[in-house]
């Protein structure tokens, strides 16, 4: 019997209520959360909607986050000083990595070697070459790794893919995708907790493998603003867009990327651009245009325009919309320049009558809203992860997909930095030198 996503999660919710939010210990997947900042706390809340999993361990470099994480678990989770201490616990089945980007590879490799399955927030990598090392280790240890670009688990994403693959919009040759914001918080200028100090923040833990700097609360709490820990717009936002593009189009990675990025407004508090534009060319036969600015929010965040020869799909604040293509052949302005006899003969041609004259009389087809579930995407994404942990069959967004999505971001940054086209070496599965 086929069980729908709605049925599955309604059943899960009912089971959770019947068991006061907890599954039997023998059936539970025990989870350790490494990094419990703003996104880490959201991930914890998504995990807690799944009765088959329980958060049993937390670790973070700021004491205030640890305290809040304990609150969320009813003080049932245990606090570990370092991620290594947490990974040493054999009772933990899986870990969530929600640290700054520069830590992802090292913690993930240590986790799979410790026998843990891993849910890693995007981007999978801090630099492109790390992806190959991660994939090799995951295969060697036969671990489940799922990357956290949750849009590919949403009902909108799944239905859009079905429509594209079924030919609903014809041949897709261009995709436009963007993320725009116009607030300080949207530009990663997050408020800093009043109690943050060298006594409550473990600066050495935060820096880890990154370049060393003096203690800085701005670097700690606003790390996405700095190249030492993040790839900026490309690795925070474009990676989501590329993940979705690859999923919708059954694409692997762009063959060529050209990008530009500049710092126009937020010039005193970062060393990454606040505005970026990129063109990605895919060997599957389409191009993608990516755009983001932190200086205007005219369009809805995460908006997509998928343009096909028979119509378009848009994804954004209005949900999933199908826009049929209403193009009509009309050569009148050309033919009217011919000799009159040739013009008259042209319009007596049955093929011309059908394709031009009669076609102009047909009513224009109207846009259509595609019904989709409103279930929260991160919760759905964790559902796929926990299913994979049990079945040992990875979901679509495994380490390889994560490597390729992050590689798009790294290609964008390299192109903008070096002011040149960057190419992908498909034989090596890495950027061409």
C-alpha cells in the first residue's frame, strides 16, 4: 500500500502524542547536535517532531546556546565539551553538524570514522577539494550522510520535479533563481548576546582549523561575514539554489561558471560581497542565472523561474505556479513588406492559416496554481534522513550531491575573485586549475 507523505507524518504525529513525544528506547535513533546556534536550534526543533529520534547530546562553543539547547530537550541531553568527546560515545547513532563552514569537513570525517551517520548543514564543504575526501570516507565506512538543503524534501520541490521530468513545460533552457534581502539581520549582522565574553565563548574551539585572529565577538556571532569561516552569499544562499536546480533537472554540476561580486553597502563589517550575480552553464543543455543582493528585497526569497519551451514554473511566496506559454507566430509585419501578390498567397497557405491566423483567435491559457502540501521542509528533510538511517539507503541529497552543490558556490566565488570563467574537470570531479 502506498503511504503518502501527509499520511506518514500524520501517523508520526499521532504516535508522538501517544508516547508523550518519545519512542521506545529500542526503536529510537539517538542524535548528537554539534553546533547549537540559531540554525542548530531550528534543526533541533525539527528533529523533535519525529518520535523515532531523540536528541541525547549537545556541544557548542558558547554557553548560552548550550543552555538553550538543554531547555529544548527538557534537560535530557548531555553536554559535551568538545565534538570529539561527543563522537566517542558509542550510544549515539547519528550527529547533526551545524557549525560554521570551516569545521564541516573535519567533524564529518571524524564522525563517519566513529561509526556515526551524519546530517550536515549546507554547504557540505568549505572548499571544493574537500568533497572528494568526504565521499571517499563515507563510502569506506558505509555511513549515511545527508546535506541540509531542505528544499529538495518539500512538496513544492518534488511536484516541480515531476512536472519538469514529465515534459509539462517542454525543454528547459534557462533557470533564474535569486535570494534578496534588505535588513541588517539578513546581511548576517546578528545581535550579540549581552553575556558573550571570553568566559562564555570558547574562542579556540570556534577558530579550529581557520586562520588565527584575536578574540572577536563579531567574528564569532557573525561568522558568515568573513572568508576565514564562510563563502558568503555563494555558500550560504546560492548553494540552496544550486541544490534545487540539480534536483529538478537531474543535473550534476555546471561545466562553466562566470560570476561577479562586490561589496557596495555593508563595507565596514565583512570581507565578502553583499551583491553577487552568476551564470552557470550545464552540459545537460541549460543555463542558470543566480542573483542575490542584501540591499533590496523586491522579489520573494528563494524565487525560481524555470523557463521551458512550452511554459514556465515559478517557485516563491506564491507557492508553485505553472505559466503556460502563449506565444503565437505572427509574421504580418514581415510579409507586409513583400509584393502584394506574394502576401496574399502566403495567407492562403493552409499551414499558415492554422499556425498564424487561427492560432491568434484561440483564447490565451491562464496560469495555474499547483496544489502542494504545506508541511515544513526541514522537518520533512529529517524524515528522509531518519528513514535512511534505518534502511541504509541514502536520500537524494547524499555526500556526492552535497559536494556538487557546494562546488557551484566555490566556482562562483573563484570566478568573482579571479575575474574569469571557471571550468569543472569532470574526470577529476573538481574545479579545473
